[in-house]
C-alpha cells in the first residue's frame, strides 16, 4: 500500500508547496485519479456478480434437464417391461398351440393303430361275422379318421397362421426393444454428460463465490484507503 500511494502523496505534497513562477489556484490531481479507479473497481465487481448470476441460472437449467432425463429413463424402463410381458404371453400361446398339435398327432396315431387292429380283427372274424357289419365298422372308423385328419389339417393351418403372426409381432417387439435399449443407452450417456457438466458448473460456482468473497475484501480495503486519502485531501484543501 505504501508503495502504491507514494506517487499520489508526492503529487499532493508538491501541489501544497507554493509555486515560485505563478500564483495560480491549487487544483489537486489526486481526486480525478481516485474517482477513475473507483469506477473501474465497481464495474469489475458488477461484471463478477453478473457472471455468478449466469452460472447459477445455467446450473438450474442443468438440474431441470437432469430431472427430465431421469423421468424419460423411467418411462423407457416401463415400456421395456410392458414389451417383455407381451413377449412372454406370445411365447405361452406358441407353447400351448404346440401342445395341441402334439395331442392331435397322438390322436391320429392312436386312430391309425385302432384301424390296423380292426382290420386284423375283421380278417380274423370274416368267417363268423357278416361282411356288412364289418364294412360299416370300417367305414365308421374311416370317417372318424378322415374327420380327425381334417381337424389336424385345420389345426395345422391355424398354427401356421398363428406362428406367422407371432413371428411378425416378435420381430416388431424385438425392433422396438432394440430401439428402446438404444434410446436408454443414449439417455444414460446424456445423463452422464449432464452430471459432469453439473459438477463442473458447481465447481465454477464455488470458485466464483470464493472470488466474490475475495473481491469484497479488496473492495473493503479500497474503501478504507479512499477514506484515508479523502482525509489527506481534506487536510490538504484546508
């Protein structure tokens, strides 16, 4: 401080001494210098405060965006859960249709076996049983067998259509699932970037607060120096 204000004090002392060459009125150059320095300090302090306000606004915007991304992530998770439940239902339907087909195949095999056995019995009982009765029985079994085959064909067609529809739905669900996973991954990366920006902004805010505290201390010291210099000027003017 003493080194900084030495030129000002020297100028004040020189101004207090009477001039040998002229009798002009004393005008102090110190007041003009101090007023310019005070304006510069005030403008720099305002700039620091406006910078802190912008940093706080940016921090609030980042926090709001982080909350929005967390909400979107929750919605994506719920959608993924719904898609997985639909996929499980489709798989259960496929399993049930496969079981029905297996049961129909077993019924057809059983009927074929019964028909073969009845043919053997028919051949064995040709001498004792009339041919008409045996023929009717064979015709009845043949009709049952044809009906069972028709039912099996209808079930096969229904199963084929169901399998085609299920495969298309499964592909669509897998596509939606991949899209949802990609979106969730992108949101996770964006969330991580925003968290990093939030930490950086928070650190910058702390630095600005520390700098503001330091500037307040410097301004307090400058006000004290100005008060002391004002006293010197008042004494010099007296």
